[in-house]
C-alpha cells in the first residue's frame, strides 16, 4: 500500500520521523566511530579540545548560513524562535578556550575533511538553503540527544570544574527545546513537496558522511589509546585484568619449561 500524500505531494509522515528513519543505518556507523575514539579523548583534555575543535568551523558556517536563511526564505523562517537557543558557536569558543588556552584557534589541527564540509555548507547556502534543514537537524539534535551523556562522561573522567568544559552540551530547556525544535521542523516539512523532502533526506546522508570523514581523519596516537583503559577502568577491574594476564603468562612459561 502506498503512503498517503498531502496536497503538495509530500508524505503525511512528519519530516523528523522520516529523517530519523532515513539516517538509522548511517547513524550506527557514526556512533560506532565516535565510541571507538571517545574513551581515549577523555584521558587528555588537550586531545579532547582538539577533537571538538574540528567541529567549530562547521557550526560557524552552518549557523551563519541559517541566520541568513531564516531572514530570506519564508519557509525556513518559522525555525527562527527555536534556533536562537540552539546556537553553539559561543559555547564552542568557551570550551575551546578552556581546553586549549587563549591561542586555541591556532591549536586546532587543520583538516581537509573539515574544509570539505565547510565548502559543502557554503554551496548549499547559496544554491538551495532549504537543504540546511538536514544539517541543522543532524548537528544540533546530536547535542540535544546524546550531549547529556557525553557531558556526564566528560565531567567524570576529565574531573572538570563544575562550570567549565561542557558548554557545547548545555541547552536552555533541555527536552522541551528538542521537542519544540522538532515541532517547528515538522511544520516546515508540511509545506514542502515530496521532491524537496527527498532532497533534504539525501542531504542528511551527506551531512553524516562528512561527520564520519572528519572523525576518521582525526588521528589519535597509540600511546593515548593504550593509556585510556588505565585511566578509565575502575581499579578492581584493572587488578582483575592484571591477575588474569599474570596467570596466562605463568601458564605459558610453565608449558615452555
């Protein structure tokens, strides 16, 4: 059975529902790559600062483009009230200054993957601003959804001061803001044709692919990776692992003897 369509040719399914379903597979890829690196990042404040710094230019470009789009495109304009509390650029600047010091801009590693994403955002902003919906949903809801977990982990493992180091994950309103943002996006989606909705869905995959390339390009040395379990695992787990390793080595030596 085909899905009923509205008068403008778009599906009755809400835009945010379609975005979530559309990204399910690639979202798993993205999360797997993030989880593979995040534990190591929590062992070194400077390394963590350099990692989040990779996304600073993305938010600068995206939020600048969105500010212009809500003023020039009447279909995107309804997002304006909920975008204001979502802006992350000042929060990134506060966190980067905390982790990397006053010269933080010079300490963020250059990245071809970041440059490519910035170029894509500039292209979209000029040629088809409607596609910015895909990027704001991908980038801003990531912080609204998983940011609370990352914030707790960052505070726990990096022993952060109460009021520093996690500004990018602090949103006024929390769940209420997320629901308000999704409702605005769905309202915008109701005015789009099916062709336009599909273009937004396709662009969402582009956004995830850029994220994955950025994470993949950010290299972490072998030493921090080896050091991560020693810093993050509870002492009793490390003791048990050491005992097990000692037993295995003893058995190997015994057999050789």
